[in-house]
C-alpha cells in the first residue's frame, strides 16, 4: 500500500487506544463483486441467443477471457454488458490460440434483458473493435451451449508460396518449393481415430488426446496451398503442429511415416521444431446436428497475382 493513502472504508485517523471505533456497515451493493452480479444474473430467467462472429486474431491473446490480456471473448463481453447494461452469460464453441483467426466462431449469449436479434447485432458491432464483427444473431434454445452442443469443427490453414504485401497476417509464407503430392499423401494418414499425444502442446493437461479426424483436404489454389481438417475436437496447437510437419514433408526433410507414424505407434514421435505460425490459421466452421455441408475448399482471403 502506497504512503499517504487511506484504505477505502476506513477513517482518516485512528481512534485513541482503548476506545472502540464505531464501525458502519458498508451498503451491500457497494461490496458486491462483479462475479456475484453475474451469478445473480445467471439465476434469473434469461433470453438466449446464438452468435456467429468473424475476427482477425492478430492483436488478441486468443478467444478465452484472461485477466491481464486482450482477448476476443473479453472484448465481446465488454460490448455485450455495455449494450444490455447488465452482466451476461457468454461462452464460445472453443478456444482459438493467440493470433489465430475465425471465419465463423459460434458463441452463446444469455441476458435477463431480451432484445431483438437485429438490435443485438447492430448494438454489439457499434461497440466492438473493427477486427471483431458479429455476422448473425439468432434466438436459441435456453439450454444451447456453443461448445457442448458442437459435433465437430473445421479449421483452414493458408500457406503462401510467394511473398505478399497484403496478406502477411493471414498466411505462412514458405520460401522453399513444396511438393504437393507427398503432402497430400501424408495428410491422409490423419484420417480416423488417433492418439495425438505427440502432436499438441502440454498433452498431460488434456482430458484426452484421442481425436477423430473426419476429413482432410489439401490443394493448391493460385499462390496458396490450402489445408482443411475437420475433426470432433482439437487439442492445443494441434493444427499448427500438423501443418508444420506437412510442410516438412513438402520440403522433403521428413517422410510421411516420420511425420505421422507416431499416430499409430508405428514410429517414434516426430522431431520438435515443426510448428506453423498462427497467422495462417482460421477456425472455419463449427458443426452442429443439422448443420449444412461444408462449402468447397476455398481461401479465406485469396492471394491473386495479376497478369502483366
């Protein structure tokens, strides 16, 4: 405590010894914490909404709220609580890492002060920074949970085969030539149910490292190489690790077996140091029962070379 400062709710001078100071009760409203206010709001009847958001994750320390860091969920909560003038309940479909983007992140939002979905969308966008945008707001069932109700997720990674002045925040530029066919063959080894213990960060902190990969696609489009992976869920930094190993296969420094043989314990764990940067990674879609099929593989942001 700094000098010259009086703790809040204490008198400026202490009473003489032997006398009992009169302690005045602080009004309950003043000492109620923000967390308690949110708990009270959660107990009241609430309107429930499903939000679809896009964001450029470059400036953020991921989706998940953190006490001393700028996060996407933190910015969204500030905007929502300013709009509703009350605490809200907020949850996302999953965490994206620092620097990772989203084309269609899903979140649930609950409030005791119902508003029209269009008013919520416009009100949030008016209060959000320009690199976060609410695409849609829909009423949802009271028990809708963006994370628990999801049955799968799709991630897209963009590798640039040339230097770009405009898309540096959204691609991984690899200077070396990459052989596409070996990368495609290696990507097929990811399909199915595997233990990704050796393909994520801090596996011991994961509830389970078993992941079911439903589909993979890898193709060249212009000056981009696109990689899409759809799975039941994803582990911390799993996609970036996979893409880094695919790039090593494309360069010819690793074989497909060396990169992904450990998935079935046919080979030792792949060497460390093969992890793609977050810039090229996008949470593309979150899939729920009844969701429409994924659109054909396409860039999140195209990289076009004009013909001279």
